[in-house]
C-alpha cells in the first residue's frame, strides 16, 4: 500500500536507501577516526575494548549465552573458531523487496582458524549479461542470479556444502542475506548452519536487533549514535583499514 501511494504521488515505488550515506557520515566522526587510528597503529584489541566499553552492561560469559537468537549466533561462531572448524562468509549485492532478495552478485569465502588467508569458494555475477527493466524500481537492473544463472548458482551452493560439511557455519550479514541463503540451502544433503553475523555484532555491542542504541548505551548518553554503524562499509573502513596491519581483510 505504501508503494501504491508513492506511485500515485508520482514518486518511485520504493524510496532509495540511505544506509550507505549514513555509514559515510559515521566514518567522518571523531569517534570513528579515533578507532581507525588505533587500528592503523596495530592496536586492534584496544579499539575493540573501547568500543565495548560503551555497552553500559557487562557482556555475558560464553557458556551463559542462549542457544537461540543473536546470542546463539555469537555462541556458534565462537565455538566454531575454538574448535578450529571451517567458517564460510557470504556477501551478496542486489535489492530486497517483499521478503525476497533479487541478488545479482554473490561471493563466499571459507577459512579455518589456522588458515593465514581465506579461500574463495564462490564468485558469481550477472554483470556479463544485459540489464533488464524493473517495474518496481522503474529503472534498469542487473539480472537476478536465481533466474539468469540458476544452474551456476546451484553448483555454487554445492561447492559451499562440500567445503563446509555437515554442521558447518555459513555466515551472512543481515536479514536479506540470511533469507537468501536459507532459501537456496534448505533441503540439501549437508546440514549447513546459516548464522546472521550482523545481529550477533549488534548484540555484542549492546544494540537492538534493528541497529538502534538503548538510551542507557554510552554512545546514546554522549549523543553520538550517528558516529557508529554496523554496515560493512563502516566496519571495513574503520576496524580493518587498508593502511593498517589487517588491511588485507578490507581489500
């Protein structure tokens, strides 16, 4: 109904997202610059400690975390790292509408705790195909992988299964990615566990699942909630700056 009202008013059905703009502004904040400076200097642990100090409450010990929700995601990832299991990380680009993700680009990396560098398992894109007109956005869009390259996408998820094995962790970032992976991974032979790392990170930092800061959070008390973002753009630039010792992660 909201989309119909926008069309009736002569506007595009869906408003453009400004999450990237918010992250760009947050990167410029004094708080973010201080964190980045610490990471560039190799003081990554101190940067994390400073970030965690704004929680307002002490984080729970690992064995006291719930097995469900964001706490369950934190617990599962930590256990996988401790046990030396392979963890996969997926990222995809495209739009999400009505609970469905129309992704045109996807990549998956895998890494054991003992590995120096992650291994690229999947890199798939429809950029080599002509764009198509999208009625919802009223603009040309890259073709959806699930339609334009369905066979290659299925083969890609088979490769992910083979690399991670039963019970392996496949980390997504946000609800759209999680739903997309769940949609394409369910019903397969291997029982890969899909974990939403964004919600886990928000939980670790004392934020709500929607990415908001409680009124008791240190950044809220300081009136600096706009100085931080859980977007990949912000985290990559600030906590893994290209000019720092962990710049290979950013690149």
